[in-house]
C-alpha cells in the first residue's frame, strides 16, 4: 500500500511527536535525578537545555526510519509496530550504549536508563506507525498522541510538584 507524500510526512511528524512526549516524561521526570550526578560526561544543564532541539531532531531521523522501513516489511497494526520499534530500538540503542560504555565516563546506570527509555520511545512510535498502516486515520492518531503528550507533561509536573523529581539542575 503506497501512501501519498503528504500522508507519509504527517505520519512521520505524529510518530516524532509521540517520541518527544515520552522523552519529556523520561528525562524531565523519571531520569531527572541522574542528571544531578557530577561528572565530565554530561554538559552543563544550561547548555544541555539549549541543545534539546538538536536531540529532538535526532528522533525525527528515527521516525523517518520507522515510516520508511515498516511498510517495506509489511508490519501492519499497532502490536507489530510496537514490537518492531522495540526490536529496532533495542538493537540501535543497545549498540550506541555499548559504544558509549567503551569510550566515555557516563555511568552504567545512566546508560542503562537511556537504553530502556529510548527503546520504549521507538516502541511507542512503532505502534503509531503500525496503527496508521492498519488504516487508523491520521487525525485519530494525532488526537491519541496529543493526549499522550499532555499526560506526559502533567505527570512530569506532578512529580516535580511533589518533589519526587528535581525541577532544576545546577548551571
């Protein structure tokens, strides 16, 4: 099944948005404490914050890869999409994390958390792409993803408000 260029672009953007929503929850919520640990591996919080758009652009490339590969592999449906995203993410992020482990000062805990979180991001995006390939309208997927993003932001704010996760990092 071939989709028009506009559909492919919109699907890619929706999959990307799903990754960004979960990423916000992951890094500003679940993993925020790991960024407080001093070390030469991480940039200062100010610099890292300024470079967030660059990191999110890297996710756009991954969303493009999913939208390109999944139709060719005939991975239709959210379950097949999520499983493919999980496998693809595990292989890709696993490779990246092993490389970082071999050449950087990043802690094993941080690298393991990144591996798990970033792999889950690709599983979410894979579910979005697979749903579209199964015929779910893009407008419906967009609404579902927006709900995911809003819930991610609200949950992160609640965690920060309750003091469960830090709200700011040292400069």
